[in-house]
C-alpha cells in the first residue's frame, strides 16, 4: 500500500513539474507576447523570462517589433485624364503596440492593403498621367502620411510607402517609348552638332595659330636674311677699306722708299716708262701722255744708247 502511494505521489510530482516547466516562457529580443487570463487581456510580456499561470493564462499572440516589409499586388488606378494604370506598392511598417496590434483590427495586413489601395486611388484620381509618372516622391509621401495616421489605432507605424511599378496601358507605353526614342535622337543630334561645332572651332583656332606661327617664322627669317646681307656688305666694305688702306700704305711706303733713295732723273724716267708700258698693256684705246713724260722720252733714248 505504501509502495503504491509513493508511486502515485512521484507521478503526481512529475506531472506538476512538467506543467510548471511548460509554463516557463522566454521572450526573445525584439518580440512581445500578448497574454490573456481567462479570455481577457492580462499583460504584455517583453524580452526576458516569464511564468504563465497554468490553466489560467494563455499566450494569445507573439508580436515581432522589427520593421517588416509587405509587397502588395498591383491595383488598377484611374488618373484624372481617365487613363487606367496598374500600380503595385511596397509598405514598410513596424508594430509599436502589441496590445493594439492584437485587438485593434482583425487582419492587420489585409486592412493595410485595402487602406493603401483606397488612398492610392484617391491621390492618383486627382493627378494626370504625366504628373503621376513624374511625381513618385510626392505620391509616396502622401500615402505614407495617410497610412501612418490611420494605423496608429492599430499599434502600427508606417515608416514609408514606395510605388514599385507604374504600368500604363500598352498603347500609352508604345507612345511613351516612341517619344523617349525621339528625345534620345534629338539629344544625340544636339550633342553631335555641338561636337562638330567644337571641332570646327578647334580646327579654326589651329589654323589661325599655324598662320600666326608661319608669319612669325617668315618675319624672323626675313630679319635674319636682312641681317645676313647687312653683315656680308659690312664685311665686304670692311675688306675693301682694308685693301685700299693696304694699297695706300704700300704706295706711301714705296714713295717714302723712293724718296729716301734720292733717285736720279734717269731712274724716274725709267719708272715713268714702266708705267706707260703697263698702261699700254690695258684695254684703253687712247692714252694721253703728259708733256713732261714726252720730254723724258728723249732722255730715255739717250739712256738706252748710253747703256749700250
């Protein structure tokens, strides 16, 4: 009997221990547990070790506090100028209050998706197609502000909303592609024209610089040639002057030597006859002989006879 009691007590103790251990809860980082007691909200457990009262408490929801991203399917939206487009959005949100997130709305993601689609239709409906395609930042800011205000009561903070794709009808896409192609061709033509203009300017500047350099070279060459001719003439003149000076010096020296030698009339007559001989050897057709020399001719004959 005692043995049965011990076994029963052991089994009971083991069951109690298992129940107690199973009710020990550890809440991880960036997570909160919403706990109910007897069906009513009891507490929100934050990160750490917690004990749940057996049979009374129940973890209703485990809520992540990390920023989360949800990508919604494309929504048909009509612009102010009656163009239907397909726009899909990406919402970045974060749970700030686990209790409101649990009890504020039945399906938070479905509520955010519907609210995003409704807000997007209202904003796009007031804009034309061109404005829609070029005003993504404005649309994102408006949707973010609207969603953030509406989801506060759900314990959700919408950090930002991004328009992922904006797809207009196919015919409009074709027209836009043609317009973009024409714009690219126009820019290419402008760039090509600017490049040719720039090239022509460079060529003209190069030709101008080349002409200037050629003119400068020709001028310097002319100056050098003139300087060369001038130098040559100066040297020739100096040479002629030196030659004349040498001849005159030689002639003067001859006269001085002749004077110092005190020549006789016969010698002078003989020199005169040599000079006349040299004149006769020249190309002159007429020779005028001074009377003094004519008188010396007889003297020369006399000298010749005497020498003989």
